C-alpha cells in the first residue's frame, strides 16, 4: 500500500510540474529570432530582400504583420509590408531595391502570433558597407529593446525645415518611433494565472479521488 501511495505522490508531483509548464508554453509572442541580413550586420553589397524569422508562426491576415525597411532619412525603401512565406509562416520577406546606397537601414516589424493571438513589434538595424557609429549602435540597441529610438530627423511627409533646422537635420539621426507597448501582456499574464489555477485544482481533485478510491478499496 505504501508503494501505491508513493507512486501516486510521484504522479501528482509530475502532473503539477506539467501544469506549471504548460501555461508558459502556451503563451508567448512571435518574437524576432534571426534575419538576413542579421541585426546589426554590416553587409558588403546591398541585399535585394530582408528575410526576418520569428519564434512562432504568424497569422496570414492582411494588416496583421509587416516588415518594413527604412533608410536613415526615414524613407521607406521596401515594397509594402512584406510577404508571409506560405511554406514557413515564421518567415516574412520584404523586397528592397538592389541599388541601396551605403548607410544604415532600419527594419521595423510587427507580428500577430498564430499560437495565441498576441501581437508584438520592434525594430533592428543593418548597415550597407559602412560601420555603425557608437551613437548608431546605442540607438539601434534601444530600438531592439523597444525603448526610445533615434531623435531629431526628417520623417516621411514632414514639412520642409528652415535653413537652421535643415542644418540640424543633416547631421542628426532619423526619428524612429519606439515599438508600441504590448497591450496583450496583461491578458497573457492573466490567462497564464488562470491556467495554473485550473491545472492545480484539476490535479488536486484527481489526486483526492484516487486517494479516496484506494481507501475505500482498502476498507472493503
């Protein structure tokens, strides 16, 4: 009988461990995994496309995902919002001209996970021929962390600056909006907590039923 109780206890501990692991596996984002060119990479020749791979498959739905490439003057150089790969929905490809001049390029992305419906967004940089300056490295690191990005630059469709302002713009880095705060984090955390509670209650209920059955059987 003691062996039976020992097996039951081991089973309940394993089930409880699985209950804590399953919610953490069920919730997440289609986050940046790798790319070609890679984040912060310096390429010798201009690429004709940017391939971005994510940690989860994305929902193939219009407006749900994008990969956009901008030059250092904040002008989009890629074609539209990129395309989700039909054979591998962890991959979004943005097409860019093969005649890109030397300089820094900023890749902004947004995803909608097919696993849990959570969205995510961020940005990273790559460089054509030129090495990044320390300021650019710091700016791009902040972009990847979703913090405030580069400042004081012309944006697409902005009004023509005055002569003094134009001088400042010419030597400054582009303004890149930080990635928006993920409103789904709270809902994901709530779902995780609810999942853990349900799993624990289920394990306890099952374990109690088994113990009761074994006691009844022993008494009989």
